[in-house]
C-alpha cells in the first residue's frame, strides 16, 4: 500500500529504561475496489538494547461517511497526534485483546466501581452467548456484520433454554447494549477508534402496553386474600398499595415505617443471584424514597407487627427487624412472593399473578385518575420522568382523550 506522507511529530520519552523517538505515520487501507475505507496510524516504539525494533503501536481510524478530503486530512492528523500523545503517556497497550478477554476486564472494572451484583450476574450470563459467537475476535477486527450475525444467531430456535425457541427482540437488544457498553470502554481507552455496536443493526423493539390488572381483578384478589395468613396479606397489600418493586418490599424494616405520617421509607433492595445468594443492595436507581400508604394498610401493618412479635417471643427467635420474614426470623427470600402468588392464584382460580404486575397496575390507575406524572414517577422510584412517560404512554393517551372530553363538557355542553 502506498503510504500517505503526513507531517511527522517527534517526542523523546522513556520506555523500559530506554530513550526512544516516537514518530507516527499513516497508511491508507483500501477495499477490493481500491477505495480507501480506513487509515492505519503507527507510532514507533523504539528499539531494544540489542538494537532490534520494538513492535509499533497501531490504531485504525475510519472516516465518517460524507466527510470531505479536507475534513479527512484534518481529522486524521488530529487522531494521529492524539494517539501519539497517548502512547507517550503510556496509555496505549501493545496487546490486541480478544472481545472475550476485554469484556471480562470491563465487567471486573465496573464491579470495582460499584456495578450492582445482579447487573454483573446478568452481564456475565449474556456474555456466555455473546462470546460463543464473537469472543475470539480481536477488538480491532470486530465489524458490524459480526454483530449482525450474532443477533440473527440469538433469534434461532434453541437459544432460549426455557422455551426452546429463539431469544426475544427485547433480550437480543439487551445483549446488544452489553456489547456497546464493552466497546464504549475500549473507545475511551483508545483501543478502537469508534464503537462498532453503534454501526450494527439490532432488532427493532415493538412498543407494547404494560400488563396491568383491571380494578375488578384487584378486588377479586383482595377478596381471596382475606382467607390467607396475615403475613401474606401484608405482602400483597404492600405491593398493591406502594407500587414498589418486589425487592424493595422484601427490604422494608420496621424502623423504616413512619407511624405518624403513614409513610414507608424504601432504602434497601433484597435480590437473589446464584453466585451470591440472597443479599441486600441499594435501590435500582440508587435513590431512596418515601411512599405514603393509606390508614387501612397501616392498621394491617400494626396487626402483623404484634402477631410477628408474639410468634418470635413464643419460639425464642431473635427478630431481624424485617417486616416480611422467613420461618427462622431472617429476611424472606426475594423469590418467595413470586412462588407464593403462583400457588395463591391456583388455589383461588385467579389469572397468573406476578408481583411486578401490581406495580404497573398502580401506575396505570393513578394516571387514569388524573394524578400528575411527576408524582407517579417519584412514587415508582424512576430515575427520570421520561422513563414513566415512555412506559405508560398508552395510559397517558387515554387520559388525554378523557381530558378532551372533560373540557368539552365544561365549555360547550352548557351552551347547548
């Protein structure tokens, strides 16, 4: 290939006790039609004590489509200068890690910086399928078509071990986001010039309405609940009354209940992972919150506190402080509500019940009743109001229609 003669900059700096000259040069890389598709930037590393040349630092830069020759020349020199400076500062590795090796490093890095245990486990699970397809590929050699083939592979029958079918579009997009996170770190560390995932084509997600109970269904659940043990009445009532996540209710302690203001302070999330077992973490968004509940729910909590205390005293159990506990007095397993609700629905001939469905139900009912979206968002513990708007846009559309009819009745019907 013909080399492009770009201006060369020289730096003297130390590397393994040797003084050497850093010079960059640039070589265009062409496709089979002779068109330049990228540029290879090389930085001279110097020589060993015996005079043999060390392997150059190298990076590849690809112009953005639509750039003019002048823009390419200017940006290419800028990229080369930045790369050379990074080499000078010891920020560039001579190694060319595979995707699998680098992904493991990034997950470990994020774990050290506070990545939630459950998220780390989820990353590692997804990386098993990802690495089976692209793990051995060098980061610098990873192309969008590699990722597109991976996404097609994940949709094939047999990839979902539970159903025997392919992974859903939503799950494939989650895998895509993990890859993008890994590659974003590689861009940050200047191992690759751009995030390849941004140029890949994951499946498009179809927006669907969140599954929520109708008012009549909630009433049927509450009626059936009256014959169940008080502990489970409290568990389900809290899920219905707060709209909180299952783990947030499992993490509720007696000390976090404000009996005067009728408020619950949600500040602990109980989760289960195969690697760590049942553990406590911070809330999903990292922000604790107060949630108001009705006097009837508070009365139910008082009854349960008295019954729980009496049971522990009788059995000689030391209280753990949690509202919902296992038989030994310790915190209830995070998966217990899901298992119990499945059996409960079977006993009472009710539709399948998942704890998270109560969360969607509360949000849908509050919005439908005209509660402002900011209040609903704060109550649910969403980090951004935009999250609430996006998830419950279908409910907001119905509320908008209702608002239009209300305005019509207010302003025009009287005239008729």
